[in-house]
């Protein structure tokens, strides 16, 4: 076997190793992307609403505590299947 044939075999072997390495790397990255996509889907507000939670907004701002509601202004309660307007009737927590 001459030097040219040996070197061609070495190049083919190295090419195969590189291709296998890249395939493993791409597979790993693909699995990470799929896992992140599942996390994003679970955290999607629409999916959270489907679990029975609601979003409360007043003047377009998300309200995270009842104490932050202004009694003089109506607020919106968003459900998975729609929304309604409401008004705070007392300040008791």
C-alpha cells in the first residue's frame, strides 16, 4: 500500500470520527431544545389559565396582590375561556 492510499484511509477515518462527533453534538443540542420547549409550553400563561388560575389586571397592569387594587377603578379578571370586569367592594384582606 503506498503512502497516498494510507493517507487517504487516514483522512476517511478522521472524517468519519468528525461526522460521528457532530451527530452526537447535534443530537444533544436537539434534546436540550426539546426540553426547553416543554418548559416554555408549561409556563405559557394560556396553559396556566387552563389549570384554573386567573390573571387580574387594572389599567393594563398585572395585579399580584389584592392590596394593590385601587377600589375606585374596575379591574379585569382573565380566565382561560374569557374575561370579566369587576370592582373591589371592600379593603378587607
